[in-house]
């Protein structure tokens, strides 16, 4: 899971930004224009500490729901 997280965390800062999340969703689901409101909703649900980023523990939960 760490390897997948690191691939999504493009800048390596330890958190997945909304843009990084959107890029991952676009690449994974082959949707060129992934809806921004969907990204916001995913952040609202899975960003449990509400810092605007998805950290590794939050990513595990997100990934489990998307897989």
C-alpha cells in the first residue's frame, strides 16, 4: 500500500492533495475530466483530520472503498 501511496503522492510531501487525488482518479478510471465535486466529496469523507490532504492511514480507507 505504501508503494501505491507514494506513486499518488507526486511531490512526496506525505499527503495526497486534491489535485493529486484527481490525477490518480483520472488515470485509474480513464476519465479525462474527473468531476471536481467528486474529489471534494471524497476528501470530506476520508480526510478525517480535515487538513485538506489524504495521509497514508486515510488513503488505506479510501483505497479499500475504491477497489
